[in-house]
């Protein structure tokens, strides 16, 4: 069902935990759908993401995408982090089953939410960043026969 | 431990070697069509009838009232759709429960689109159907009550005899989906006033692709599959002879060993339940504490999600299942867990472990230790647990 990379990031997730006094924290998803992702960013004065940690309530794909997303934004500038899309996370994981694509969207949203929190705390505006939705659900219905 | 610990016997069971052995000659040697005239093939007619008789005996039913099908889903579909068709003069109302298997619920939804009215009765927090609501739901147009014998997810056993009595009093037919219960609990169709009963071979150590529907004599149900004159013209198609032989053998073994098996499974089940409730915090047992299938255990672990749990169990060789949305491909967790009143996030953290007669105490203890470790690990990664700990000033576990 999952690629080896997904299984690796699920079994040995990178950067699990919290950052005390983080520059930005973002929580997305909802427990109703079974996925909540929280991302912590430590951003230095030059706007470089020095550290990134996460906590996730969710399935194997949700945990693996969180782990990969933290790896992808670490050491990046804010503008570079904004380019870490759900597609980039999926590709880095060698793909996800179709029903799990929303997990990668959640990872992208979690990065954006943490950056939004950082911008608000510092009274700055990040170009290209929109206020993230707090709730991710696709609302797709199965076709009935 | 490298071996597989199989605790998903509600999904399917291992076909017993004795069952396979009984079936094998009917593939390569005695492969004849029971409808053929020559003796080589027509002998198979006799063995099919012997299997039918063996099954009838386990239910206290008449032989002629057992009809072989391709399994539980076909039996459920047949019972509901054919009853609606046969009794449309009397009415178009069906009563069922909110925690039925999808073979019943989706058939009911299909029938609703055809103009049939369906009432879905609530269950209490243990998953027991509310009999007062059931009685109130009865209308002059009610033709059928269909309530499962025991629930496939949470194991709760329904008050089948009481439901049968209510149905009988009101002259309403009573069908029960006994897929999880047949071969696991004593059933008598007369004592329980059951008019129709669905069962499936692979849930009782028989083969897949075979099941039956019991239809009480006198019911006007028509054929669901049209064609040849097999099964007293009520279910066309060349008999699945190996499957029927296997189901008959499995039913015989299940009946003969039932008492012993129930004792063994209850002992292990209760040990598992007691240990988990005592040794893991923020956990809930789903389903009735005592009125439950001997082999069923279902927990909800707060703050974690079921699929993650299943994958980590799998990495330790433990096979289990969950009612989490992520295991069903939809965003909603199991309808059964929602019906017993669980909030979504707790339903997502459910785990079902279903034992067999081969499960050992060592395996159960291994599973408890594995669960303790995995639950702690997933909680350490959970933002829900983080919030809970912060809110309640709980010291972090090392």
C-alpha cells in the first residue's frame, strides 16, 4: 500500500516533537476527519528556518508526510519553504495512494499555518502567503451505484 | 517473535485442514455436476443434501429450508429484496438497526430509492438495540424486521429471541444476519422465532464463496438468481459442491467444538480486556462487556489514530483491524462506533482484535506488551495528547 520511503518516514519519523518558544506554530486538520498536524518553526533573524518539528494525529501517510515536510523546509528561507508544495512532499515520498493525497495537502497547509503565525507575531507580511484554512477536508463523495 | 499473530478472525478465518481435506476430492475426482443423470455425478447430489442436513441440524431447522448461496452478502440481499417483492401487497416498511453490516444497510438504501420505507433503530452505548424504539417503529405496513445476531465490529450480541417474539406477535417476518454468530454461538431458529438467517462459510473456518440463507417453510420468497432448477428452484447455478462440502464440514466441527471453544476464547478475551483496561490509560472498551462474541475485543485508544496503530502492529507480526476512516477510504469512521455515541476522534482510534480457538495466552500477553509500547509511541507524536497533557497538567511519561 505504501512506498518504502513512506514506511521509512512513518517508522522512523524525523523531527518529532515541540520547539519551545518557536517562531511560528501552525495546527491544521480536524479530529473529525482523523488528521491533525502541528508544525513548529524556528526562524532566525535572516529568515532561515533553523529548525522544524511536528506532532501529528493521523494515519501512516499523515505521519510520513509531516516527517518529510519538516525535512524539506529545514535550512530553507521562508520563500523557499513556500515552494514546498504537497506535490513536492508526495514526490519526495515516492508517491502516496490516491485516498491519501489529502494528507500531503495537510502538510503543505501546516507549513503555511506556521509561517502565517510567524508573520503575525512579527508584524510582517510574507509575499505569496495566504491565510491558511484551519480545516482541510475535500468533501468528495463516492459515486453510488 | 517472527510468526504471525492472527487476530482478525472477524474478517475471515483459516480454513480448517479437515475441511480442506473433505473438499479436495470434489475438485479432481468427484467433479461431476449434481444435476447430471449418470451415477458418477449424481452421487454428488447425495453429498450436497448431507451437508444441507448437517447445517439444518445445527440450527434446529428443516433441511429443505437451507438454501446455499455465494456468501453472507448474497444471503442478506436475497432476504431483503425478495421479502419486499413478495410482501408488497401487505406493506413497504422495513425495520433494521443502525449498526448492521453494509450488506444490509446498503441494500436498505437501495430499496429506499425504490420507494421502500426503512426505519433504522438506535442502539445504546453498548451497541444493544433499543427494543422500546423497535416496538414503537412497527406500523401496519411493516413487513420485515432485520437485526444482526451479533455485531461484526464491537461484538455485541442482540436480544434476538425478544426481537423474534416482537416480530411474531405482530405478524412481521424476522431476518437475522448471523454471519458473525453462526458457528460461534448456539442458535435455534424455532426458539428464537427466526424466519430468515444469513450465514457465511469463511467466518467459521470454512471456505470463502459459500454461505446460506435459511428461509422458513411457507415464506413466499422468490428466486434471486434465475436460471436452472437448483436449490428447489430458488437459487439457480450449478452447486458449488466443494464449497458446500466444506461449509457442511465446518458447521459440523463448529457445532461439536462450540462449548469448548467458547470457554477458551472467553478466557483469553477477558484476560486481554482486563490487562488493557488496567495497564493502558485513556482507553475505552467498545461493545457490551459480557453480552459479546466470545472472540471479539474492541478498544478505542484516545489521542491516536487506528491506521497508524495497525501498521505498527503489523510490523510486530500482529494482524488486526480498525474502524478508523483511514482504513475505509472515507473521511468518516465506522458507522457502528458513531452509533454507540463515540465522538469522531475517539472512533478514529479504535482497534478490533478477534481471536480464534488457536489463539494462545502467550500471544495475548505479547499483544498487550506491543500495544502498550505502540500506544505510548503514537501518543508521544500526537498533538491531541500534547494539548490534553498541557490542559490537565499531567506529568510527561519518560
